[in-house]
């Protein structure tokens, strides 16, 4: 199936380029490709940072949202589709830029995922299997005192010497 997409998609895009070019001219087609790529990159950059910030805030609160993570992935996919030259890929990319469409698709993908296990920084969302307990804690590593190290090395070397 993916191989079929890689073969059919360029053929469909070229056909659309030719048909649109016959009606509007080649300059319009070329400028539309460049403008859609530039707009797509800037929109994705703006929405991508807001999605990343929202996911980070939820993780700080101890919540994890698979919808937000998948929404971020769909946003990256939208950027890729907008950067690729073509009216069909641009159409799908623009659809993925619309937040309600992206959220609907993200919820659908999470629902379709069923019993999948999502784990973000130790926070579990949905799991039907036991992966063990997660314990939070802190530790510190203390530096060894050089005088104490020298003393312990001296005492070891003295204990290894044969007693007279």
C-alpha cells in the first residue's frame, strides 16, 4: 500500500498541476507552491510551539494526554504535507492545521489504539498490563573527602605488610 501511494501521489499531483496550469498559467502554479510551503512552515512553527507548551504544562501537573502528543505528530505531518509540492498534499496539510479536525483525528487514533500503553516521564495513561510500580525520588552524590581516602589507602597498605 505505501508503495502504491508513492507511485500514485506524484501522478495525481502532476495531473492537477497540468490542469490548474492550463486554466491559470504556470506562474500561478509555481507561486502557489512556494507560498503554501512558506505559510505552512510558519503556521506549523507557531502551532507546534503552543502544542509543545500545552503538553509540557500537562506533564508538569502530572497529567499526560495522548491526544496532545498525537496532535503534535499530526501537526508535524501537516507541515510535511504543506512543504511537499502539490495541491492535493496542501489540501490535506491545511485540513490537519484546523484544530478541531486535528483533535477529532487524534481522539479517533487514541480510541483505535485501544489498550496501548502510553508512558511519559513516569506517568501512565492507559495500560492493561502491569509494568511495575513507578517510584519518584531524589538522590545526591557526595564527593569523597581526599584526606579520608588517603588514610584508608595507608591503612590498607599497612595491613598488607607482614607483621614482624
